[in-house]
C-alpha cells in the first residue's frame, strides 16, 4: 500500500519536484500552495505524513503545523519541515509547534523518501 503524503509549499517548482519524487517512490502525493490551502486539502484526507515549508504567504509553516496539531485526527500525523532555513531557534520553534523532523532544501529525493518511510512507513514513529 502506498503512503499518502500532503506536501505544502508556495513554490510551484518545489511542489513539482516533490510530486515527481514522491510518485517515483510509489507514494500518493497531494499538493497545497500554502498553509491555508494545506488545511483545505487536509480536510478531505487522512495523510500518512505531511511535508511543509516554513516561509509561505497567508499562513506560514508554523501556523500550519499548529493548526494541524489542533485537530484530533492529526495529532500524531508525522510532519516533516522542508525549508531553506537552518537556524536552531527555528528548528526548536517547529518542534514546539509539533513538527516531527526537519530537512533543509535543496533536498535529496532519496533522503526525503527514507525520512518519510522512517516516520510514516511500516514500523515508523506514527
């Protein structure tokens, strides 16, 4: 069974790269362009994991993570942050909001797939 992944990023290029990498790995991706759109897409699905950027318009990644975690159905859904940011205080803020992990862009598709399998695959942390 393929994992269902919600990927939230305001960059069309990153969304396209994520979609390609996830499909090639056998995952079923759904895409959103910012946190608000991510919540809309999330309302109609139960993803095995979520990938989100931090710096986005309308609702940033921190707000998105907090909103996801406020929903009982998604309190344990793994959330990986995929961003160009690497500051320790931002990582700590993301963890405090409920993020499961942190990956810095540009991303290696194989490492991303491994991380998703670790947190959401059989025997994952979910």
